[in-house]
C-alpha cells in the first residue's frame, strides 16, 4: 500500500512510488508524466498534488470473499427462479401463470416522468409487488459492488462524492393506477402480490352472489357457471385457469361483497367490507387488464367487466362507473352485441343478448344517477330482448330456447328492467331540434308502460314470495316514475313543453313513486336486493318542488313522511356524495320546502292576499281552475290561450298508481293527467301555485359534475343567494 506523500525538497525518494496522475492533470483530463512535481504542473506554475488510492480493506482471505459472493448469487438465483413462469416479459403475452394467489396485497405505483431519469432501476414501482423489485434491485447493486471491490484499486477516490437515488420512495408514495386502463403487458404480478380467498370463503361468496346478484342481474347462465365454479369445469370453451375465467371468478367475489353489510362481513369473514372490496377490486382489475379488456372479443371478459361495474356503482359514488360505462358500450359494439349475426348457437346467442341488455340497463342506470343522457341511442341496435326462460330449461347443447308468456321466470326482473330501459331512454333523451315526441305522446308512452308491466309482471306476483314482492314494488315505482318524467322531464324538450299541471297532481305521482320504493326498505326479506335500488332523486326533487307551494292537509303530510325518509337515505348514496351536482339543488329545495311548511305552522294566515285560492290551502272546493282542450291532441299546434276550464272536482281525485297497475282495463280517458290541458298554462294571477320544473333542471345543469373540482364548499357558501340559484324566484318560495 502506498505511503503518504509529502512535499520534500527533492522528492526523488518518493518518485519511485508515484503511480497515479496528479489531481490537477485529472481535473484537466490531460496526460500526466506521474513525476513529482509533474511537467504539466511545473509548466503551468501549479501546485502539484499527488492522488491517493482508495484505502484498502483488510480481507480475511479469498475463501471468505468467494463464500460471500456465492451466498449473494445463490440468493439472487432463488429470487429469479421464483419469477420463472410468473412474470410476463414485455415482449410476450401474459398467461395464467402471471397471477399467484398468496401472501399480502400490494399495488402498482406510478412514477412521474421527471423522476424516471433519476431511477437506478426504472422498473421499480411499475409492477405488482414493488417491495420485491426493490429487494431485487438492492441485491443486484450489492453483487455489483462486491464484484467491483477488487477492480477499482487503480481508480482515484472522488473528491466530492454524489448521492444517487432510485426514486423508490416517490414510487411507493404515488397514487395507484386504475389497472383496467393499463396495457396488458405492463401488469406484472409477483408471488404474494394478490391474495385469493380461501376455498371455503370462495364457496360463501359464490352462494352470496347466487342469492343476491343473480336474480337481479342476469348476465350469466347459472348452471354453466356453477359447473365452472364448483367443479372446475371449462367455462365458455376455455380452461378454468384462463385469464378470462379467473376474471369472472374475481367479479363474483367483488359483486358478492358489495351486496352485504359491514356487520355481515365481520361475522362471516372477520374483515371489514371496505377491506374486502378493495382487495377483490384490485384482483379483478388486474385480471381484466391482463386479459386486455380494452381489445377483448371474449364474452367471459365482458361478463366480468359488466358485473364489476354494476356492483361498484352503488359502493363507488365517484364518476368511475359512469365513465367506464362508455368503455363497456364500445367493447360490446366491437363484439357486435348490438346486432345479431347468424351462425351462433342458441346458447351463445342468448348469453350475448343478456350481456347487451345488461349493458343497456347499466347505461340507463348511470345516466339516471347523474341526470345525463344515455350513451346508447334509440335505433342504434337491433338485438332482440332475451327470452323469458328459466336457466334450467336450456344449456350449451340446446337447439332452441323456450320463451314463456305471462309467467315469471328467472329472467323476470331483468326483462322488467330491459323494458323500463327502452321507455326511460325515449323519455330521457334531450331534443336538439323541434321534431321529437310531443309531451302528450310521451305521457301516453309512460302510461302504456304501466299497463304493460302490470300485465306481464305485477299480476303474476305471488306476494308470499319475497322476490315477487320486490318485483311488484319496483314495477309500480317505475310506472309512477315514467309518468313523472313525462310531466316533469329530466331533459329539455323544445318540441312540446309539458303543461304546468297543478302541483297536487305532480306531487301525488312523486309520492307514489317514493312510497313504492319505500316498500323495499320496509320489507326485511328484501334486504339482500337493496344494493341495486337506484337513488330516487328525480321524484324526490319533484316532491320537494311541490311542497314549496303545498302545505297542510293530508297530501302534504303524506308527502313529508316519505320525503324525509328518502332524503335521509339517498343522501348517503347519491352520485358524488352530498357535494355533487345532484344533491346541492335538492338540499336547497329541501330547506326551502321546510321553511315554507314551518311558516305555515307558525302563521295559519295566508302569506299574501291572493285573488284565487293558494295551492297551499289545497282542498276539494278551492282549487284554481284547470284547463282542458276539447280533445286529446298530439299535434304541435299552439296551445289555446283561453281554453274551457275543467270541472274542479276532477282534479281533486288523487292519482292512485297502485290502482292503475292493478286494473285489468286501462282507460287513458279516465286518467286525470290525460285529461289535463294539452298546453294549459297556470291560472291567471296564481304564479305561486307551482315551481317551474325547468328552473330546477337549470339549477342541476349549472352545477359542475364535481363541485370539488370547480370551487370549494366555502366558496359556494360565500356566493349570494341569486348566484347559487340564478333561476329560482326566491320570493315565491317564502
């Protein structure tokens, strides 16, 4: 080892030991003659400072070094072998072995582009099991250091060592990807990265799916699914261990957990519902990404995707399900589900029909959640509805699929939903130019739907069967909701604006819709199916609008009893939570309606002197006149300005929707709404008798999709009353 070099007068004694270039020549990167002082420093009048070697460490012997290297290499080989057959390479396709169900859950992290250049291992944090990749990177670096220990004796020691970072902390702290949008080859699943439920737990989750999800959401053929899940048989022509079929399994677990309460999760599985939902969503998302859901033509992958979305819709109040619905519609169109192509077996044709109408149901569902128009437009598809048939009546070998009329089968709820989907789509599609249906035609369509669902479903229900009670309640609630959308549309219609029907009529319909929906929550045996019941924000908003002008009397009391329940319940499940675009206006309406009610309780006298009785004093003898044309018109002709008044007694009769759907003979002429004016305006001088629905919808439209993205709650509170609700006449709300 070289000794320390000092500045001696001659330096000749140390000259023999100088072997490294001096520091000045190293900095200038010029050749040094390695003398002392060197010629370059002498010529430049610089102080020649010799370089020193790295201090050598004391070695215990070559055998110990070899043993350490072998140990590290052996450990590294073990890590690499554990990846064999389990890590997909970027140039290959992921296979069934890419997923190992064991150990702790991990996540894929993302690294900002600006950080990637500073990462010693650019792949760390990109894959499932980031901890493993960190360990592997450390092992490789340690091995490299060990191998280079004996190769750097001639390298000079740096004067100012720099610190490098592999960016691992930044990668671990980054947000998770939404795995579904990742390319399939970018998902690498490490051993222990994902955790499957135990076989016993899988059996419980599958049973929960059959009881809670399958009756309401018919996208699978249950006997075929059971053979795959319980007996490990191939599903839809693929091995049970294939990626599509593993994705199907994971979607069953995820949807099952979504339908049970947190208490039930604790009792059954000793884990919280949130923990299991996060765990199974990660599994299904990773498997869907590995199955390349974006480009799939596999029906099993589509079934898993749709099942996951319909289950996550109620538990995830963000825009995720709403946004992903557009993706699943595109995938279905790419697979030609919207048009039937000859040449497929009856079994495959039936499953494709079920998948398409499940997607349409999801489309309408998510559109209603956010007061938007559906993606699938009328006339853009020709696929017939699925058959009204029990799953036990056909299988893969069937040459024909039976279809039953006037009978409830396994498909009853799905077919009811598909029929409601078509009517809702027609009533909920906004008009761009005045060439659409008149409001009278929309009302007739809505009332025809009520008669149809009664004949096909309601009258065949056995009320001793819990699921039949559910079908009956939902059918009646749907029927009332359809009429409500015709007279208080969710979208603007420039062809024909509905008449300003007096508030008691519209309030009666809204109350009927809410009451039928409330039966689902009053029936303890219906708890398992409540997960799919949608937020009744539209009838709730209409009812609150009516209660801003009606107080006192049995109708108002009945309305408030059901409105308070619906308001409390739906505030927990509404899209984007209580700060979203839907609930802010409803919350404001609720406060206004309550203030109007309380003002009436404090002072029984009318708020202001009116020339005609106020709707707030609604009774059979003091109703304002209502208008009716001589006959029902469906043309776009202008409404008469001075039509003959109706008999006031006609409009005192509340609309009994239960009676309507239980009647065999449905006569439109006897319906008060059909007898309403084809263009009646409000009575003269009675501007306070109702709240214009278009003003309410304008408030919905003026709210951002997510309030948090536009301004804070504090900023909202700082706005003036007129800035928050620019279209509402506040003086009319008392």
